């Protein structure tokens, strides 16, 4: 049974790092979902110079 949460209420989430690169978690698991940390200059498949074309 899940706990009822209200807007503005804080809680502690359980996060499990899946992949760590240079001491920074780049892939994490949170609530059964997998999230990927992507840098602001990182663009999948292209460099930042080609992204504007």
C-alpha cells in the first residue's frame, strides 16, 4: 500500500546509482524508473556545433 502524499510535503526518495563515471552518478534508478544524467553541452549523436544546423 502506498502512502498518500500531499502537495508541498517533502519525503526522502530511495535512489540507487546504476553507473558512476568520474565519481558522478550518470545513471540512477528511482521508484522503478531509470534516469540518465545528461550534461548541458551533451547532445545524443551530434556535437554541440552541429546541433544548431
